[in-house]
C-alpha cells in the first residue's frame, strides 16, 4: 500500500485496531466509527499510495457518500485515525479541518 515507509495494508489494519482499542479504553463506543474506518481501509485497498496521499484519499472517501454533514463526519473520523497513524509513520498527513 504505502511504499516509502514499507507500510502495508496489514500495518494499517493493525494500527486501526490499536486506535479503536485506545478510543474504547477512553470510553468511546466506536461501533459506527469502527465500521466506517474499516470501510475507509477497504477503500484504500488496491491503491498504490504513499503516505502523503492518504490525506487526499481520506477526502475522496469521505465525499464519496451522503450529504455534506455526513461527509464532514466521515472526514473527521478519517482525520483522527490518520493523526494517530502519523505518530507511528511521521510522514503521514491528515486532511486539515474545514
């Protein structure tokens, strides 16, 4: 998936599970968010992405369905996950808040 740092789809899945576990430990249910973030990872499958392009992919994924309020929520979820990911892969970027 991401070639520069050697990040793979399996790495993203592992980091997503760690992110969800952390958020749940903080008291968030993460049912809907978990499902949507797994959908985001499925959206990334098959794409030859370098880390800086993850932010653009998040915008594309978020805007692929629903109205603007729904899209903003999806982008916010992806942005929070990418911020978590950036702690492990410093070159990762997350979309700027609107």
